[in-house]
């Protein structure tokens, strides 16, 4: 025998089972890429949520610019002359 003492199977397999349970528990809460938001404390804003917020802000800015351009347009002068 190369080793003078060896670890009991009861201790080894108990530790292996505990490690497996801990890994499964961590996998249940650890973030998984850019999909569904993970629960706290690992939760983060997803890539798609960030892109959707950017798109909504760009659309709102474009609508605001269009409204400002329409408000700044001079009124039709022929409508103000009255009858001739």
C-alpha cells in the first residue's frame, strides 16, 4: 500500500454529496447569461431590458423633436389675410 492511512468511505461520500447539493443550490440562484433575471443577490438588468430602454428613449426623443419642429413651423400666412 502506497499510503499509510486512507480516508473513510463514509466521510468521503458524505463530503461529495454535500458538495453536489451546494453546487445545485448555487446553480439555482446564479445568473445564467442574458436571459431571465436571477433572484437577489445575483439579479441584474438584462441586456434586452437595457436595449429596450435605449430604444424607448430614442423613440421619445424623436417624437419630442418632431413635436418641437411642428410647433416651430410658421402658421400659413394665407389663412390670416382674411377675405380680399
